[in-house]
């Protein structure tokens, strides 16, 4: 084993990171990596505190993992680390290390938003819109998203396009919806070109022409923020920097000619209240295997948040197979993003809660959510989602005591123009859905044993793209305080 240079904290962190990411959980190398991080964290190294907190979230089998993660993130947050505040937000929403506390989650996230982080502004808008830790306030949500857009946040562009189209929290302005969508397309936000093609058919030529002019003004304004911020008098280390920066952003954005783009909701035109969300209910598609469809499971805002969260983390399964030296071929040949516990944002917890309520399963029985992207020609060849005895034994050997994978759930984020149905190969039903619909099937029978009839495939895409979020329910709670001695 390579010696650890005690005089080089950066070198220690690099080696610790390699050990815990490359060595198997419970192995000697993994244990050595944890020991290095623990020593650095106790010495006050904020990055080590954050990394060790991540490990305690990813591996509940570590001693006192939930309590330790919470303590580590609190310490890092007190030292001013923004990512630690985001992790505290998630732990509070999820109830890991303490009871679920949405008000505490809202408070942590508001600290980040008050500091001006564009992503946090959008996430806080989601909580306002969903009523998580606060009362529902769509106007406040729009103000937060506008503040993020004023700094060039791409997700905010896509969100505002839908809000100005529907009049959700802001005046209904199809021309401004077209303008914001144009900016999202320029940044290549997922499926924005497809959305632009859809709107091009239904919007008037006048709305599109006015929207093109507004898009140019918006882009020029956002580009002008850089010089304005460069002229600020306070350094970033100054406690008053965030407040001064927020003022600069507001002053720059106020130069826009449209009052409906004002950061002051009293100046913007009034929006319409969104219709109350209908109760989520399942309709049977098949009883052998047990397959169900849920209409309008996720709304347009939620789908955009999931697309935005996945866009920067997609990994090609084709590339990963090649990197493994051409071993076993993955049945899926598209792209995948997995929301590991240290990467989870509020939208994942909100969708997870909806699944838990629908399926009457505790949230801590869910595996990490993922997003799959299929391009034209991509498919998911026939496979089952349940585990065989060999894989179950492998899971137990590394401290995964979640047991069998009982249910798989899919949400259609973007439906393809052609193909892409989920086909159950033995029994025959083919299932598709509109944007926002969900489908779930049982991988095990009522007796808990694997159901061979659940063999299924994602048929090839013949036109456009298909984006799905995927979740799975395990037999046991994956996050109980189970100690594994390393």
C-alpha cells in the first residue's frame, strides 16, 4: 500500500477519495480511506467533513452513519460551505439523522437563496410552489426564478417559459414564454427544441415576433450583468457581498422594458391560480404481470426540474461498457444519470413522496432515483428488475440489506415521437404515456417471490427522444441504523 503523506493534506484527500470510490465497501482499502477522512475532518478540514458526510449518506452501514452525516454537514455549513447547506436541506426533507422537518429544510435552502446562488433560488421556488415547509406562494416562486434567470440560470429560462405560457404566478404572456424558451434552446436545455416546435404551431406570428425581440433584450441584459458585477466595491469574502450583489442583479434587471418581468410582484401582472392537483390514482393495465398507469403524475415544472438535475450527470452506457473492456453488454444503450444520496435535490424527494403515498411504502424503501435518456434507435432490451439469489448474496456481503426489488416505477418526462413503448414480453401488453404520466409494475408476486411475467423491454425509439425517471422499491428499509464493523 502506498504511504500516506502526513504533511500533505491535499494529497491525503486525493488518496482518500480514490480509496473510498474504487475499493469495495468494507474492504481494507475502503476502511483506510474512511480513517484518513475522519482524521482530516476532526482536524477541521471542511472538504474532508463534506466527503465523509457524503459517505455516511451513501453507506448507512457505516457506524452511526445518519447522526454522523448530520453532525459533519452542520460543522461544514457553519464554516460557510454552501454544499453542506444543500445536504442539510435534503436530510431534513428525507428524515435522515433526525425526524423529517420541512420547515428546517426551507430555512437551510433560504440561506443559500439569500446568498444569491441561482440554483438555490430555483429550488426554493419549487418549495414555495409545492408548499413544502411554507404556504404555497406562486408569485414568490416566480420572483425567485426571475432572480435566477437574471443571473443566467438555464433551468430558470425553461421554468419561466412554462409559467408565462400558463399564467402560473405571473401574467399570461405567450410572447414572453417564447422569449424564455428561445434562451433555453440556446443553452440546449433538454427537450427545449421539441417544446419550441410544439409552441411554434399554437402561438401566433405576432407572439413569436414579439418574443424574438424580447429574447434579444433579455440576452443583452443578462450579458450586461458581468460588467456591472465587476464594478462592485466589496470583495466576495465580505459579509455584505451577497446583499450588494443582489442589488446589482436587481438594478441590472430593472432596465428591461417589460413590467411583467419585474422582480417586484406588485408591478408584474397577476397570474391565475393553478388548478388543484388531482389525487394521484392508479388504473390497471394488466394483472399478469401486475402493471398500472397513473395519469398526470408529475406536472411540467416538476419534469423540468428533473431534466435539469439530470442533464449535467448523464453517462453513456455505451461508453461505460467500452471502458470496462467490452465485457457484459448493458441491456440499455442510452444515457443514464443516478441521483446518489449526496446529489439529491428537493424535486427528487417531492416525487419520491408521491410514489410513497401512492404505493403505501415508506420513503426509505426507495433506491436512489435515476433518469434515463433514449435517443433515436436506443432501446432497453428484455430484462427483469428483480434480483436473483447470487445478486442478493452479493448485496448482503457489502452491507446492503434492502432485500428484493419489489416494484419499479417510471415517470415520462419526455415522450418520443415514435416507438419507445414498454412491452411486457411474456404477457404481451405494451404501455406508453403522455408527458407526466407514470407506470409501475410489480417485480414479485403477492407471495414475494420473483415474477417471471415481469420480463419487459423498452422498445426502440423511432423518432425524437424519450426521457424517464426511474425508481424502485426494496423489500426492507435501506437507511436503518445498521452498524457494520469495518
